[in-house]
């Protein structure tokens, strides 16, 4: 069974940076894409970014584009999310997920017209908390 472990969350001031990591086991990256989601208290989980094997497809939500960068190390089955220019509204628990490879492709190809949502995704990490102070 796929297992995912996030790390790198913490408390930062607005304008600061963090890098999140997600390490996968029992997993072959070539068979999946990897995604990042986030959930603020009282809010629904929202899609942030995804990346397919060999970076064939990459997607960013409008709210994070030009500030966040997703990357991967396929040999290590690890995906990263570099978060710069953080804002208080970025405060949330951040989750990584293994998703069908085709899902990230179609989300990216349609420019987000096919929504990047959490419904139906089977493999999740337990999350890492990011808190951005004003």
C-alpha cells in the first residue's frame, strides 16, 4: 500500500519561505502523479499543485502561481513544494497525495478547467501544518 509522509511545515512571518517534502514508499512514481492540497480550519480541502513523472505535467492553483514551485526526485520517490512570499491566507495543513497520472495531465492541460479536487483520491499523507503570521 502506498504510504506518504510530509515534512517541513512550521511558523513563518508573512513574506517568508518554507520547503515541504513528501516521501513515498511502496510506490512507483512512474505509475502516479503527486499532488499537494491544503486545508484551513473550517474550510474544504483545496488543490494547490500537482506534478507527473518526469515533470511531464505541472499545475498550480491561481492563488499560489508565481510563489510556489513543485519539483520531484523520481529516484527517491519524493516530491517538494517550495513556498515563497508566504501570506497569512496560506495558513493551512498541507497534504500530499498520490493521484492517477492522467488526472494531473488533464488538470494541467485544461488550465484548471477540470478542477483539481480531493474527491476520490485514495492515498494521502497525514499533513504538515504551515502557519504564516501577519
